[in-house]
C-alpha cells in the first residue's frame, strides 16, 4: 500500500542535540579535547563591570575556529552556516532554538581582544600537540607566502611630499582612480608622505614607461588607467598596512606576508605571523627566531636546526644564527662573492695574491647599493704598471680590485652544510613539509584572503588559521593512533598465543584459544 506523508509542525517537542550528533563526529571529538575555560580569566580585563552581557569568549573563539575549519571567511556567511549544522551547534553549546550571536558581534569582539590573547590560545593548542607527541622541536622549517589583503589596487592613492600634504592631495586627486576612491582614508600622515627620493622618482617614471611598452600583453595593460605602482609612491587608504607585492607570473596585488614555521616531525605549525609584504624574507629572520624560540622554550623543547630557502640567506643572518646556537640550512643567495678563482687568499696577512705575485691588500669595508657589506682589496698602480697581463685584469683605475663578501667565513660554512648529505635531506624535508602546509591553509582553511583590515588583525587571522590546522592534525593523529594501538593489541595477542603454543604444545594451545574466541 502506498504511503503518504502529512506534515504538521509541532508546537512542543523534546529534542537533545547530543542524541543526533554521532560519537565519531569531528566537532564532537573536538569538543571533547578542547578546553577553553582559561579564556574567562584571560579576557576579563577587557570588559566593564556594568552594561549588557557580551558574547562568551569561549563561544567567540569556537565560532572563529569553525570559520577556518569550514573555509568560510565572511562573518555573515559563517553565522548562517552555524545555524544550519547540528554538530556545530553542539560544539558551541547552543540549543537548536537558541539565537546565535549577530555577525557584527564577531567583528567587534575580534577587534576587542589584542594579539596577546590569540598568541596565548595558539600556545595552548600547540601544547596539546606537544603532549600528544606530534612536535619534536629540534628541526623547524621556515617559509613565507603572500596572502591577499582586503583592499583593491584600484583604490590606491598617490603619496605626496611632506611639506605640501594637504594641498597636493587636492591638486592630484584626479590622478588616482576616482571611481574607486575609499570612503574613509585610514592612513596616517606618515603613510601618505612620499618616501622616494628624486632619483628614485625618475627611475620609477622611466620604469612606468618601460612597463607600459614591454607589458602590453598582460591583462589590463591596455587600459588607460593601467600604471606601474610602487610602495614608495602609492598607498592604500582602505588598508594602509597592506603593501604592493608580486610573485613571478602573477599580477601585482595588495598583500600581507605570512611567515610560518613548521615542525618536521608531523608538520605541526609552531609559529605563524603576519608581516609587511614589501620587505624581503631575510629581513625577518631575527624576529622569527625570537618568537619561535619563545614558543618552543615554553613547551620545554630544544631547537637546533633552522631550515629555510634562499630567500632567508644573508651574511648577517648566518652570523646571527650561529651566535644564537642554531645550525642553519639555508642555500646562499647569488649575491655572495667569495673571491676570484685566479687569486690566492692569505688569511694571516688578509690579502690576495695574483698569478704575477702582486698583493691585493685590504682597503676597507663598504656597503654596496643593495645594502650588502663587502671587503675591498686592491693593488697599487705601481705594482700593475709593468705587468704583462695588466690589460686583462685591471680596470679604469689602473689597478686590480676585488670585492669579497664581508661574511665570507659564515657563507662558506653554510655552503658546506647545505651540500652535505644532511643538508640535501633537509632540502627534501622542507619542500615536503612547509610548502604543502601553506597550500592547505590557503585552499582549505580560510587563508586565501584576509577579511580584516590592519596588520594586527591580519596577524589574528593567521594565528586562527594555524590553530585550526593544528587541531585537525591532532584529531587525525589521535584517530590513527587509536587504530594502530588496537592493531598492536590484536597482533600482541596473536604473538602471545603462538608463544604459549610453542611452550605447551597444540592441546594447550587449543584450550588457550577458546576464551580468546569468546572475547572476540
């Protein structure tokens, strides 16, 4: 007989979320291991003693974690999503008929708590991974990646000379994109002030002309508004902390730089931080080392190996890491100059000897246009005057000159480590460790774009994404660990039965097997 379903909504019903969320559900398991009670005392100083009650800090951070775990970067979309999921409501400790916080409450609370609160929570979750045996601590791989900021290149404004700030803004306002002007200029006077020198301005002008001619096949280059932009001449009024940067083969965008450290044992994120995107990676090594050492020492872990790519290479960094007692595995940059192959160096006299027996003596240490320190060596004009090969080696100054990187010894030690078997192994480990983690964060854990403004809030976003990644790693490891433990117990029982069989014979073995089958 054919059935027919008649629906009539009940006025009263008895419903418990715990009855409808399976035991192996991700959020149910996460709720069982994640204890955020410490947030009450940690955030108490940021609230007043009277007025309307705010959202529970534990609920706020759980909602934020859900956003990154579900790859949702919009607060409005996140709250709609939470209402539709029974397991998420159970994780948040909300009943099915209980009203969730408004999406604007999430934004305001995010701005209320400083970075220190997010750092404390990150350390708490990292400590859970350490207790589970997921972090070794001795080897850390470091890498960076640009993350798109919440600002458009069309809204860029021109920087102006400091002495004519107000007048210049009104006079050249039309030179920016008038159809995409920001409603509110968040930049300070320092961020609006032109930092490029006259020589740099001329170079940028010629580069802009060259860019319009050589890049005519790039998307948008034929537009009348297309122009070469630089952080020295332009700024974003909507998010002044976002900086223009570009990756090879990609278009220029306003980005933040995500600096991340990953442990080599089980690929747990041990540190993640937002930095300005217009600087080089090697300018952040000291800050990364300080933060990472603090986090690892807090977990009673000993850090030994610093593994990174060529972008972190510099003589200053090699020297700094050696002073810190860290062994660096960083391939040297192409700017390294170890001295010409046709000369012989004498360390005691600190001089070079050419093939004709003339000495190139030390003339001083200078910094080149790239900011790299170099030792200068040269012969005298009298030494090279009657030299038979003088025309091949001496320059316009009529003397042989050599420039050698100031940190030559540190570079040579670094090159030796990188070329060793251990260095080659670390290169493979780095490529299979930190780079896939970045891919997971950007594609699946809400780090494809920063949905906030300002570098402080960008740092909070990256910390939350790192927490979500570590929690997923922890739950996945616990599942595998439980399965492998069950297999070990089963295998251990089989081995014990075999040993008893060998000792007592087949009859005793048959008797011993009976209760085992009953238990199974």
